[in-house]
C-alpha cells in the first residue's frame, strides 16, 4: 500500500488478492491525517483478509457447476465443466484467491498450443462466466 497525493486529496493505492490495483481517496488534505487513514485502512484490510474463506478451486468448481446446470443449457454447462476441469489439471487444486489473471492467461496460452483457437475461446468464455459468478 502506498499513499499518493492526487489533486487536493491523498489516496491509498493498493493491490487486492487477485492482483488488481485499486485507489481509495482518504479525503484528507494533510499528510498526517492521510497517514492515520492509511494505518486504519491497513488494520481493517488485515482483519478482512483473515476472515476470508479460503475456497479451493475444486470446491468452487462443484458449487459453480451446480449453479450453472440450473441456469445454462446442458451444452454450456458441459463447456464450463470441461474448462474448469482443465484449469484445475494445469494449476492444481489451489485456493481460489490464488487464481488470477496471469494464471488464467498462462493456462489459455498452453491450451492454445494444444487445441484450436475456437476451443481456447470456449475455455476463455467459460472461465469468464465462472469468474463473474465468483465475484458475487
């Protein structure tokens, strides 16, 4: 986490569990007040991260596939099943929070070497749908 002055206010810039960068305004114009905000923000972030449930990729896969079978066509649900299964084979049964953009891009690059561009595109679409559900 870093503190940066942008315009009139200081902002806290940080990277979340998935590797995405975020910016939060401290709404402070004085550095001393912004540093106090940053200290409170760090403590709250540590508390929040410790309370996160560490879901494994296989557990998410089972939960998502049960959900997908109720809202998607059987063919689409099978596509999701295949994509998640292949992802788990490549990455292993890692905690879900460790599966980020880099890991998915690496997986897709490997699949592009083994399979057609169309198949790789289907994997991408299935994983995008699954990750959207994982966020909510």
